[in-house]
């Protein structure tokens, strides 16, 4: 399994830096996890972010699912990075609500006859360890674990057999 991430480099506070405290932010990037290292694919400057790399919009993305060609790029220690949201600025987020019977019943709702789709704000995507900002009037977080399917290219009217050709990966998310 290949693990691609978006990251931010951690710049430790040193002797010539501001007073001691938490690490400061560095540059944003993306890469491929290889053990305790990350192959830094963003150093080439060819792709602005992981989303563009996966989409290969200009057909320059080297990602064909193999790792060999990517290992020629510079590497950085995973411990020197802060993992960010996988796709930092997704163009669209579509969710499916009440997608299984038990969950619908937990919410005191009848399970829908057909999938119930809704959209979420692009700002709903955050990285691991980031602070969840509650909207005004909300006092608690409704914790749900969701499978997130990352779609890498536009498509319409696909057959079920061709649908997975547009999926570039999976990650986890929290609902609501």
C-alpha cells in the first residue's frame, strides 16, 4: 500500500530564532511515505499540491502507481514533518447521509430508500491533530468515523466497472 501525504515542515526554534516555544511552521509540501522517510515530491515545483499531482492535469504527474521512479526525489525524515489534510483545498466535498440502517435508527430517523447526498464546505477538511472549530451554538462534537474516497479526476455517466478508475485513494474522516 502506498501512503501519500500532504505535510508542513517543522522549523525548530534555535539559538538565532525567537524565544523557546513550540516549533514554527515551515513550507507546505507533499510526498510518499517510505518507512521513516518521506520522498518529497513537492520539491520539483511541478505540482502545487497533492491534489494536482494525483490528478495529473497536465499529464506530467509521474504517478502510475509504481514507486521506483519516485525514489529519485529528495527525502526528508517523517519526524521533521507535521501531517496536514490529505488534499489541502479540495474542489468539492460530497457526503452520503444515513448510509446504513443502524446509524439512521441511532438518529431516530427512518433509513432513506435511496442514498442521501449533501455537500460540505471545503474548509471542513483539516489534518490530524488540528483543532476542530465548532460553529456557533454547537457545544459538542458528534464523533463518527467515515471512509473518505478521494476522486482524482472528473467523470460522468461511468459504468460501475469504470468508476474505480477515478479513485486515487482513501483516507479517514469524521462526520458531521
